[in-house]
C-alpha cells in the first residue's frame, strides 16, 4: 500500500471521544521511560539493557519523533471535540509541549537523571513537526481524494 493511500485511509477514520486513550497511553509510555534510573537495577537489567547501552545523543534525538507522534495522536483525538482547525492545531501542540515540560520536571526527581532545556526544546520541536506532518498529510489527502470529499455536481 502506498503512503498516500495509507494516509487517505487514516484520514477517513473519524476520532471518537474514546480515542483520547491513544495519546494518554503514549504519554504513559513516555512517562515510564523517563522514570527509568540511569543505571539498571539488578532485577531489570535484561528488560532495559537496550536503553542503557544507547548513547545519550541517540536518546536525545529520539525526543523529536516521540513528541511528533504524541502531538499527532493528540491532534487526531481532539478531532472529536474541536472542529476549528487552528484551535485543534494549537491545542495539540500546546498539550504535547506542556507534557514535555512536565516530563522533564518529573525526570529531575529520578535517581541519576536530570531535566534539560535541550530535551524540552527537542520535545517542542517534535510536537511542531508532528502537527506540521498532520496538516501536510491531511492536505495531500484532500488533494488526492478531493472528489470524494466534495463531489462535483
């Protein structure tokens, strides 16, 4: 299946109010990951081995796609409540960015971890990227399948 066809198929799924579970689940995963201490505990070394061996530069770079996905899922879920496109975009970006700030603050209490302004910046950049991709793919979907949305008479 091509990327435009997949984007068109996803665009046809109308979010319901229960779809807010997706961004909340993703937030829980991000919160759990930021709760991991710097050094593995004896009972979880195998479970988190990959994360502990990953260089910090790679971990920092993963903030961008993680928060892009988070912002996208929030944007999509907000479609059940907000119909105004700008309100939906601004709300999704704000919620994802605020969660990034909160998560960095939370991480400052984890043994061996610290809050970083660079991480917050990467979180916000990821949120903006996710919203931009949502708008870009949405506009391509409308252009590709415009006759399905607005039939010519």
